[in-house]
C-alpha cells in the first residue's frame, strides 16, 4: 500500500515500449516505413539509395536500406539519432540552413527513424561519416521491451575502423530482420516499388537523388511496371501553372491527333486573376461559392506550381495509340495528383485510396467536363522553405487539414478549372469525329442519320412515321422544359438520355438489327418525352415589350446588384428606353436574362475584387438595345474579364471557367433564343456603340427575329 503525501515533485517516466509504439502505431504501413527511411537518406545528402528485400518467405527475411549519404558521427548518434522527437532538422529548416548538398531537410518531427520498428524487431545500423569512425548499433526490441522505463533501455554503439564504407565512402546501412511480415505479397511488393520510385517527381525531381529497389528471387514481380516519366509524352493534354502573390500564369497544349486530322493547339495566360472555390465554412447562406485568390492566399504556402498530363481513355482514342494496354495500366496504378516539396513527395497524396482534391466527386455532377483521377498524372510543387504553414501529420499521411491546407486545395482546384475548360474544346471535337459525343444539335442530327439509314435499308416506310412523331414530341418537350426554367443539370441530362436512345436505334440498324426493335426504341423515347411534358405546364408565346422584360429582370436581381455593388447603366435602366416588342415566352427570356446577368456579376467580381471599396465603383453592367445586329435586341455588357473562348464553346453544354459552374447558363440562353426564333450573339468590338469602360468586358445580345417590331 502506497504512503499518503501532501505534495510531490515528479517527472514523466516514459515506458520503454513507447519507442516501439512510435514506430508501430504512428506509421500507417510497412511501405510507408520504408519510405521514411528513404527520406532520412535524402536528408543525409545521399545521391543513391538502394532498397533491397532479401529471403522473402523465409525466417531469414530482411529489409535493407543503404545510402551513400554523409553518414552519422558518434555525436549525432548519441545526441540526435537516439533522442526521440529531436528537433534539430526543424530548427535547421526554420533558420533557412541547407545541408552541404544544398537541401532543406524534409524531416521535422524526429520520429521518422523509428519507422523501422514497424518492419521488424531487430535493427542493425552501420554508418560512417567523413573523418570519424564507422559505427554499428543493434536494437533488439524484444530485449528493450523487457525494460520497464525508457531510461533503463540502453543500446550499445560500437566504433571501429571502416569495414563496410571503406576508403572515402560514407553512408548508412540499415538492416531490419525478424520481420513482422515475412511473406510480402506480389501486390505489396509492386505497391512498395511504385511508392519508393515515386519519391522524386517524374517531371522535375532532384537530379542528384536516385532510388533503386531489388527483390532477389522475385525480379518478375517488379518487371514491367510502367514508368510514369516515360509515358508522360503520350498525354493528349499538358497543363502547367503557377500561382504566387495573387498572380496566376498558365500554359496549356493539346498535342493533336493526326489520325483524326486534329491539329495541335496551345493557349496561355499571364498575370491573370485566379478564381477559386470557397471552403464550405466560409460560404454565406445562398451566396457565391467562389472568390478571388488574393495575394494573401499564398501566406504560409508560398508559390504553388502544378504540372498535369491528361489522357483520353475512350476506346476509340486508345485504339489510335501504340501502347494502349500499357497506358491503361499506368493510369490505373499511377493516376492522381501528388504533392512534392522541393521535388520530394509528401505522402500519401495521389495514392489509390486518396482523392484529396475530390476529383472523382466533382465529376459526378458534370461527367463530360470534369477530370477524374484515372485519366490524369499530375503534381503540385511547393517550396519547402516557404510552405511552413503546411504541417505534415505525425502519422505521415499528408498535411494537417486546417485553413492553410484548404487554401492550397482551393488554389489547385481553381487552376484545374482552366485546364478543364480548355480540354473540353478538344474533347468535344474528338467525340464528334469518333461518333461517341454529342453535337450541339445532337438529337436533330441523330434523327437525320436515322432517317438516312432507314432510307438506305428500304425501311423508311416502316420507321418514318415513328421518327416524325419523336421529333415532334422532342420539340414540344424542349419547349416545355425551357418554359419551366430547367437551366440546371436536369435539362442537359434529359436531352442526353433522349439522344442516347435515338443513337441506339440508329446503331441497331447499322448492325443489321430488326426494324421492330428500332421501332420499339422510338416508342420508348416517346414515352419518356410524354412523361416529362406532363410534369410541366406550357406557356404560350405572346407579344412583350423588351424594356418591360428587362425591368422585371432588374427587379428580380435588385438585391444581388446591391450586394455586389453593381452600377447599372444603359437605355433599359432609364424611363426613356426605346419601346420594342417581340413575340416570345416571357418566362423563357427572363430565365435567359437571369443566367446572363449572373455571369456578368460573377466576372465583374473577378476583375474588380473588393479591396475596401476602392474597386467596387468599376463594377458595371450596361443594359440596352441595338439595331446593328440583324434585328432588335437586348444587349448585356459588363466591365468584367470578357470572353476568351469561341461562341461555339461558350454555348456548349458543361463548358465553364468557373470552379463552381455547371456550364449550362449560356447553353440554356442559346437554346431559348433558338426556340423563339432568335439568336444569341457575341458582338465583337465595334459592332455596337458602348461606353469606353466596357471595351474589355463581355458583350452578349439576345437578338430577336422578324416578328420583333418597334412601337
């Protein structure tokens, strides 16, 4: 029974098993433990590291990591290597002190050396540094664990004349035996190989650091693993970017497809403004989901650079490539976005189970536009000396997920929006040429193809009436959907399903299928059209004054104009606006105007971010009309960033340069104008007269047909 006391001064006395726990439970996997030993070799200025797994499947199995770095002196062994959580590397980084090899240490917590305990119970270390003895240390955790407290767990460090690292050789050899897992599977070995070989960036990792791996007796297990660096040139799209101090630069290239007669294409941006998604906790209820990436977004992160190589896994495109199977295997095993600091990988970003950017989730909503991990090999590069705000987790599984980390994610996702917008231009052309995509008038085009094929096969008499009925029902349903203002993803998906059904009927005839099945396919499509039409109430077109519709749109959006400090100008904002009328559905045009105004507000925000109100007076939208566009019109101009893309791309479904954009606003507006017999027009400079401050912004017009008339 212990004696009672009134007060006591005591010290913490860690149990000896603490060291074993540090390695065994803080390191997630044996593969990551090996990776940590490679990191230690990098910090020791090694230029060559060999990872070797010997005698697998036997009691004598061991894992060896040997480097040619500086090695450890006796003083370093005693005062740093044997001191858990020693912070000399962290102090070195914070002080900006590089190693003799001009490297910043990637280790910082003083725990990486205990990763060996994840691998096995017996650790033998041999190390030699310049002008010192060669030292050996053996740690047998089966013996050390028997000690009660850490200060009772001692090891012997033996000094000797160099026997392993002879002459001028220096370095460290770590042998781990009594392995916890003696029977490494083929899959684990291959994953370990990919992991250690990806220690350095495949794009521009340090040239003075190489990692090798050997598995005697099991060489076939790692033979033929695709090298990402070798396959990067096969990517159809390349995209590099840098964001630093609020300035965004990017370069894009499409290498072309000779077999499809698609020429290479490039695009770039210099000193642009980057628009990024807003973390969910910063969003105000019902408010925007994006913001301007101001210079302070780089705080504690430093410059962010990215390199992405994007492939096309569509079977028609893969058939044009010489090594399609190898490419598919490469993307299956290496697809994703990794993170590097000073060219050295930060784990475990880019692994199979890790989707730190949420790419696959983003793609669920807009599958034809967004990137997925299995088509991209990418990296994000950070400057180790300037990214102190990104703290690596103690368990070596990425950064602590705080506000600084979310800023990094936002920067990368904002840049990827540029890549996705540019890529979609080429992707749509590829799909159109291979017959696997949707043209702007996909449904009408496929109905035409179906008629032509039916005529060639002599079955037009059987199918023609059904085709005519589907076309009639489609046009009525399109009108109904647009009347209801379905400008979201549902609109595009409805049309997509209908088009796919018509394509299926056409393909059946192409392959010699029965006419009866093709007719049944068309009957099923008509049923879909009827169901959707029943859900919505149609509004018959009638004559409306354009100025009244614009005023109603202004009233609907008045709160948004005020919140975003938008100055409204132009004839339609005054009482003396010209009186022009046209026949259309008021609901349709209001929906189109709402989409156009939403775009104008967003891009004026982008160009003129609010800095204490200094730029808000430059946020302007002009609403007027023109007789110079082939018919009376509603013109919307803004002082934003302007259009940089062709009208055909801008009005395509799912094309957007907004990180939160669905890419359906202009698609919807264009469809509305076609339905009312008008046009959506993108006037060029000089086509219409505007105040000078609108010269660099976006200008778009709803141009009505001949039924429009003045009053």
